[in-house]
């Protein structure tokens, strides 16, 4: 097993395990993928550990197989924020394994917290139930109807609860819970309450909590908690967005040339300029500037 908080993570939404899951891979990669698939959550799955577990392949072979499993869409490495023992936060590296091969678009949705759960087991068949004759009541209606349990001076009628229901629902929409609502409506009641419905309406309006700040977009929220890493040989670790690491690899590890700098000379321009200067130096009487 890896250190606590590290190691293998199982990607969501996979199809059930079946024969031939890795038949599309070369023999070595299929064997390593089957070995990783059998490991439990949190297990170490670096090349050194896999070589110890596999009688047929050494560290170099396992390292190459891991790189090819990234390219095939079965693996991705992410650096994620997790709770530390001292109550703070720390960055840990997780390697997510998917028995079902995923393309770059799926891994980008996973990074953004918007995973499509295709292939996941569906819900069990619905069991027929007899028709319900009494209409279901909302959370807000139930909280108002239960006020009498907190204080018998607040016995509201069914019509009162229905009329006040939208006001109570707004409390829940702003993040309040049942206990907060009940405390606000029952605290400091006068000795006698002549009109519970009127008093509750006043308190529901005057004590309404402020609106909550809007939730950040899923991608922005996930981007602050999860960063993809280049996983070539499990040593590169260059961080970046998924669209900058197709196949789980950075540009250098993919062997792609870097684009010329926006300013200054490229390496080819520098070599050409040096060659011209050397040629000029060999011609008598020619300027060397």
C-alpha cells in the first residue's frame, strides 16, 4: 500500500469487470493493466512496486507499460488538495485507473467535476407500490406543521401552513436548516400568542437570512482542488490543464517541438547568425559587425 492519502484511485463510472477488458492492448500492457485493476484502492502502483508484483516484467518494462496505459486512456495522474493531520491542507498525488479506456475529453470532464457516468450500473428495478392518497408535503410545510412540537402556542392550521410555505421555503433556499428556522420562529415568544400565523409571517419576513454567495462554476471549483500532471515514467510531473496534456503527457514528453518564442531569436536563427559571423570573419577586409 502507498502512504495514507496517496496511491491508486478508481475512476468512477466503469463497466463491471469481465473477461477481455484489456484485449485491445499489447500483451505486456494488458498484463500490467490487469495487475493494476486487481490492486485495492490506495495501493502503490509505481513501476518499482509493479515489478515486484509481476514475475515477468522488470521496472523498465513496467515503466514503459504505464506510459502506454496513459496514452490508451486507462491512467491519469492528478495532484489534489487533501486534509492534513494538523487540520490544514496538503497536496497529494493520486493515479486514477479506469478499467474502461477514456478519451482526453472524458478526463477533462472528470478534472472539471462533470463526469458522465456512462457504463455505471443502473438503479434496481422499481418495486410497484400502492397509490398514495395523501399528497406529499414539502420540507417547508413540514417544518411549519411541526412548530407546535417546539411550542404549543404555535399551533398552525393546514391553511396557515400552506399560506406560509413559500416564505419558509425561501429560508431553505438560502441555506438555513430546520433547527435554524425553528429557533428563529420560537425564540422570545410573548406569554400569549393570539395569532400564531400573523406572528410567524412577521418573523419569516423580518428574520430571513441573507442570500448565499453563488456557487463557483464546477470547472473553477475543481481547478482549484485538482491539477493534472504529466505522468511519463512517473517522474516528469509537469502540471497543467488536461487540454495541455493530451494522453496525460506534456509536450516535451510527447516529443513535440516547442513553438518559437514571441520575442527574440529561435535556436535555428541563432545558429544561422553565428554561421554568418564566422563566415564574415574569414573574409579579409569585411566588416565584423
